[in-house]
């Protein structure tokens, strides 16, 4: 299964992707995590990306594409992947489709996650991330057992610099601007399932699994 998880920052798609990844044994490829790994390792791409991330700006296409396409064409992803945070715009989506096309593959399904702006701000402003393994927590909705300590690896948690209400609003504006045509593109070129994320995590979860296990359009047409 080659899946794309689309949606604004803070909609909760990373948590859901992580979960499906574990249950269905499909690699979870988060462009954000890949970028942060490069930033921390101070690679050439990482250093360039850092300046953008700290200002709450999007990292330029060429850098993101290099990192993500590099990853999904490795042995690790040969049976599929869940892309989270990528593609972010039409040009990235086209490069992704071209790359898969050359390999005789395609995106099987696109999950489009939506939520209202006030819910997104609440979720992001309380978000805490593990410094070493990248696990996500939430002050209110998903607190770690020990304050600011990762349940999984025991490392310290931190709040991203761009997770403050002012930067979040700006990120959402940029997101909407860039993804409108992306959503249209996937509506026309792929199978798109919209998942409303205003409810609680377990409700959202059920919706995703239902979609995940439903037949694809291609399969239905073959019958
Ligand atoms: Zn951790």
C-alpha cells in the first residue's frame, strides 16, 4: 500500500500515520521527521532547512523532494509507505507521481484530514516532541507519564519554536494557499478519502481503518 496522508499541521495525521504504520506494518515516512534528522545531523540540506523551519516558513521544494524521494526509493519502502507531510503542493505531487511511475508504481489512496482552525491551534500549542526519537505528545490530550519526559525512550521533550498561536495561523494560511490545487489534483487523479478530525482520536481512528480496509475503486470496477 502506498498512501498519502494530507492535511494541515495539527490535524493529528502524524499520530494516526504512526498507528496505522505499526498495525499494518507499513513504513511511516514523515517529511518533518526526515528534515529534523537532517537538521540535527547538520547535513548540508539540514543547515539550509533550519533557517526556514525556525521562521515558521516552509522548506523549499527542492530540499524536501531530495530527502523524501531519496527515502521512498530505498529497499525499506519497496512494499509501500505512508507519506505524512508530503507532498505539500502540486509540484511536489507531480514529482512524486513521476518517480513512482518510473518504478511502475502509484499512490493507492489519499487520506485528506480536516479540522476547524480553533481545534488545530489548541492541538498544536500543546504539542510536545521527543528530542531523540521524535515521538509526539500533548500537554492535555496525550500527556507523557512523567512531565516533559518521553515514555518511549526516556529523553527530554521540547516544544517546537513554530508551535505558538501566531506562527500557527501563518502556517495554516500558507498551507491552505498551497494545498487547494493539490486536493483537486488528487480528487481527479487518485482515490481520495476525506477524514473529519474534529472528534476524538478513537473516532477518527475507526474512520481511517474503515477507509483503509475498504476496496479501492480499481478493485470494485474489476468485479
Ligand atoms: Zn523518545
